[in-house]
């Protein structure tokens, strides 16, 4: 029997799936949309475009690639939900109990408490949406993605926003939780609490900046690789 030849290359990415295709929208809104959607795509798929998602979905003869592709996102959401559950429990304790030493660290003061409430709501929303996405994505097929979720530019926009929402919600919730706790430490009359609270969050923030710097380098190299400056990257 003759051996089958190589699969033909997939058709090019449709115009409505190109995240930089906003020429009909005035500046600077077009750039804002481009940056926002590329950020969503990076959080969801680990890429700044939908090229890989398009190749996986259009190749409906190899369902295993779609399973691996979908599982990568589901694993991220699952890990995010676990972390969110831990944060949610801690925030619930803070906003429902009185401080054990209010004269040393009072996180029930107005500013701190509002920040903790925002963090609580953001975490709750991220967990709910993330769980719903995990439930739905386990039953969806690649052909459905192309025919519905990615069929028009507006659907591409809202699909990316929906899939990235748990990441943004958890990020905002974490930021407000940190701010609420810092406000409580800065308002404390105890100088040791003032200093310790600042140092407690200074070290994790340096790791955040280091992570963002490395991701910026990877994104830059990824873009150059597609133009041929970094072959094999």
C-alpha cells in the first residue's frame, strides 16, 4: 500500500482571528485592544496570537492535539482555582472576624476592610468563572470552537476576555488583598509592624518584577523568531 504523503499546510489564519487587525478602529483604541487581547492570549495559551489555536482546531483529523491543547489551559485554571480557594478562605476569615490585637494590627478599619472586601469578591468571581470554564471546556470540541467561539471578530474578543477573566480577577484580588493588609500595617502605632509589613511584601514584589522582565524578553524573542531573527527559538 502506498504510504500517505505529508499533510498539507493549514490555511492561513483568518483575518478576524488576527489580534492586530484593528485598522478600522481609530488610534489609540486600536492599540489598546491589540495589547489587551494579546495579553489575554498570553495568559490563556502562552502565545501572543491565535496561530497555534488555529492550527490545532483546523486539524480535525488529529483529535489528540486538541486534547493536549485544551488540557494545558484546563490545568492552568485548575491550579488557579486551588490557589484562589486558599486565598478565598483566608480573606473570608479576615472579613468575618475581629483582629486579635486591634491596637497593634487593625485590618477592620475602613480603608483596609474595603480592600479586603474587593479582594474577596474578585477571588469569588474568579473561582466561579474558572470552575464554569473548566466544566464547559471538558465537553467542547475543536470544531465547535471554530464554528461558534471563534467564528467572528466580536466572538473572538469576548471568548478571549472570558477565558482570561479568572487570571485578571485573581490578579486584581491579590493586589487589593496586599494593599488592604499594607494599609493596616502602615496605620499601626507599632513601628515593628510598620517595617515588617513592608518587608513582608517587598520580597515577593521583586520576584514579580523579575518574572515580568523574563516574560518581556520571551515575548520579544517570540516575535523575532516569527520574522526569522531567532531561527529555531
